[in-house]
C-alpha cells in the first residue's frame, strides 16, 4: 500500500544543486538526496532536473518503499518578482469580514495580472491591514470600520519557467502539487526555528494566517468597483 498519504515530497531547486526531501507524518525529514551540478543558466537547470530523476527516482522509491506521484517544488533562485499593492476603501460604516478581504485581494490580483500577464503568482501575502488609521491583524475581522487600507504582496515567477519545471517533472509521471519560493519561506519563518521544509509545510497546510490560499472566482466587472476604490503602489 502506498505511503503517499503519510509522506510529502519536496525538491529544492538551487543554482547548483537539487535537494530531494521526504517529510513524514510526524513532521520530520526522513530522507534526503542531494545532487550537485555545474549550472550556467536556467536551461542547464531544466536539463539537470531530468538528469536527477533519471539517475535517482527508482533508487529513491525503493528506499522509501513508495511511488512518488506528486511533489512540492521550492525554488531557491533569484528569479522571482516581488510586488506590493495597496487598496484604500472608505464607507460610512461597514463590518469587515473574510469575504470583504477576499474581494479586495481579488481586485488587487486583477491589477497585478493586468500589468504582468506573463507572470504566474506563487504567493499572495497580506502585509498590512490598517483600519481607521490603526494597523491591525486579521483578528479584527468582523468588526465595524469606516476606512480600510489593505497592503498585499504578490510574488511571482515567469510563466515559462513554471511551465518548463512542471513539464520536466511530468515526464516521470509526477505532478507538481505546488511551487513555493525559498526567499518567501525564510521571510515568513523569521525567528522561528523551523527548517525550510517544515515551514513550507505550514504554508501549504494553511497554518500561516497572512498567507492567502487563492481560489479562482467568477469574473468580476471591475469597472463597478473602480468607482469606489483608490489604487496606489
């Protein structure tokens, strides 16, 4: 019987190495396989991903006694775009709730993709929530307010890069469950002692409150909203 329900598999893509990790159901790293190479550009990295799986996949599966069918990819490279956008919302009085925050993020996401249509969003994080002039955390949800400013950070990779990574891995009947950025994970961890894999798992599991797990919504007629919202970088 497959142990895939218990284990989570990660590969870290670095400029000169690939690191495969198995995180077990006790949140412990139970297996690591490292592969070093000489990298000159991204095309070399794509080739090395295939070489890594060609040379190591069968051996790894035998040692783990499991078939690897999905993995999480952590990109540890300086090729991400980081963009912060803010939105200001003013009403006479209104109660803030999850749906309101989601609607505001939806508008900011639309603005981001409108100007960066060749980028794929990897992380969406709420940086600031300012209610009536005071910075609050998300525990202030369901409280009345008059003025709200929401600052959201978008981190993205080129769509072509994401596509090639997924295509390289799919040749081995493995799907990429999610791509994460190492820089984002480290920033989120801050002073926490968790290693990068354990911290990535917290993000995946939704334990990080400010990390937005994006769910695609039906199309919104933004011309209506833009009558009431003020965008600024």
